[in-house]
C-alpha cells in the first residue's frame, strides 16, 4: 500500500493538489451547474446558494433533496446524512448562542 502512495502520477496525487490549491470546491460547483437532474440542482443550491441564516429555506431544500434519493444513491445518501448532521449542529450552536 505504501508504494502506491509514493507514486506521483495517481488520481490521489491529482486530487490532493486540486484540494490544496482551493480549486476543488469551484470544480464541484461547475460540475453541478452542468447537471439538470433535480437532485443535483438541489445539492448545488444547498452547497452554493442558500444562505445559512435562511435555516427554514435550507431545511426545506434539504428535505426535498432527501426525498429524491433512492437506495441506489448510496453516496448521495451519505452526503445527505452529513448535511442533516451539520444542520443539527448549526441549530444547536445557534440555540446555545441565544
């Protein structure tokens, strides 16, 4: 396994360089803009467009996104789970601040 990590011409190396240069999120955003699927449109809106201060709008879009997922959407369900967790943490933080 260590020999794979040392190689410079791998997808892992490319991804690390892209993430470190800050282009990763921009590339994801550009990719999501090309998608016309409702799930991808909602995901793009959740990540890039809805302000976190608009918590009810955010939660509505998050619910709609989750409703579009099926058993086959394993990765998207994991993303959804993380977004739900982040939303809960955000609400807990806001409640503690009040």
